[in-house]
C-alpha cells in the first residue's frame, strides 16, 4: 500500500504522525509516549547545554535515539530569520550533517503565529544551504505555494494556534493548500484530540505534527495511542472516499418484500 | 584569560583548546555542537582549536520540544524578548 507511506525528502515512513518531545513530566514519559504514538519522526529543540549542573543527566537523544527515529530539530523560540538559520546550522553540526529541519519563525508571543516574511527569507537561505526544510506556516494557500516553490521539503500549516488544542479552525483553507500542493502537507499545531487529527487526515493532509495534545492530556500514554489510531483512521477514510452528504434520509434496508 | 560560555564568564588557562574546555565541563563524549563567536567549530577541530581571551562560546544540545517551546536557554535569543525563566524538565533530574 504505497498510499500509506509518507515520503519526505526522499525517505519513506510508515507513520503519518510526527510528534514533539516537549512538555512531558520526565524522559521516561517522553520515551513511553513516543513509542505509543508509533511516530518515526520526532522533533526536538536546540538549547544551551547546562553548564556545571548534573553532569550525568540523561540526554533526550538517549531515550529517542537517532538510529531508531528520524530526529527533526526545530527552530522553536526563534523570532528572526537569522536566529532560525543559526539554530539549523547548529543542529546540523549536532547531528553529524543531518539535513532535515523544522523551520519556524515566530512573529508574536501571544498567538505564536509565524512571521511569514521572515519565514520566507529563512527558507530561501536554508534551502540554498542544502537543508531539507519542513516549514511551519499560516493556513494561507498562496504562502504555502510560495514555500513549496522556494524548495521546502514539506509545508506545515497551523490548524489553530500552537498549544491551543482548538482543532481544525479553517478546514477549507487546509483543503485548498492540500489540493494545490506537490509536496507533503502536514498540519502542525492546533490539534486537541483524536477527532481533530482524523479531520485533518480526512481533508487529505499527508500527516500531522503534534506535541501538546498528547503531552497535556490527562493520560498522555493513552492519548498517544489514540492519536496513532486517529491518524490511521483519518487516512483510510480519505483514501476510501466519504459518501455524499444528503439533506434527507435514505433507507439502508430494502422496501421490497415487507410483509406488514 | 576569560571567555563567555553560554552567557556566563569563565576563567580558563591561556591557550586552552576547545576540547580542553569541553573536558573541564564534564561534557566529553556528549552529543553537542559548539559555536565560537557565532562560527560553528566542527567536532573534528575541537582538539586543535585554541581559544582566545573574550571568546564567546556557545555549547548546545537537543532537548524536548515541539513548537515554540520556550523552555531552556535559547542561545539564539539575544534580544531578550523571551526570558528563559522556565527551566526545561531536564534540569530537574
């Protein structure tokens, strides 16, 4: 079922669910939830090493090892193109020449909406520099197309603000982005529960990236599993093609042969 | 001599190499990346790279994060827009 494989930057994946590794209670929970989600691509942040504290502290990459998962370094927390580019280059050095990155350049702390002009600028530089760029953007179809034209490996529109859990707020824009695209489209941000994930997949999205919906659930481990199934269910429903909507009822049992 | 390591001043013997600095911080063998004065110094050059007085060194690693995770010290944020006040969960171990 090649329809069920996700291809990003020439590499194929069985899972269409990508997960973040933040907001968990500890690394044991990060590990357990990552495994339960079935995700193969895990996004991580790049930050200063703690100097002079806990020299023996466990490292995230010990529980999410790069030989088992595809690590997707992100530029979370960057508010300028320069900071995002610098972060990607540090990530490439950290991960021994790894080219796949998640670009996000934020514009505003309250909404965490992307700064689109800075995102376009950073994407151009990173693509020229040889990175495979998965880019967080708004749900604007024209901008999504422009990011594809720049050469991004995947375009990742938000469905609602990061960490809001508000669900797919503008399904028509997501649909338009999907229909126009020649690169994978993944919903990044906004999913709150399993039905949101299924809706995004039913729209034809190639995948979903989420973090808070799992990590902030009352039972993160169970939600990781729910999300795994929701993404599979949504994908299968998309491939199956839903029935047309009708205003009035249509009996499922034959009318012929009734004895009453 | 004095260098700035991850934003804090640090006294270091003259002509110390980058590798020496990494060893002195108990970071030997850890998966990390190093910048000196905004320039990435590849792992293969750590042993030969000699630090100078006033060098600004950033040592980074991967931590848990999804989107816009502001926890931890973001080496790239010079502007002070976000204060790294919330330590990431790895700090508590």
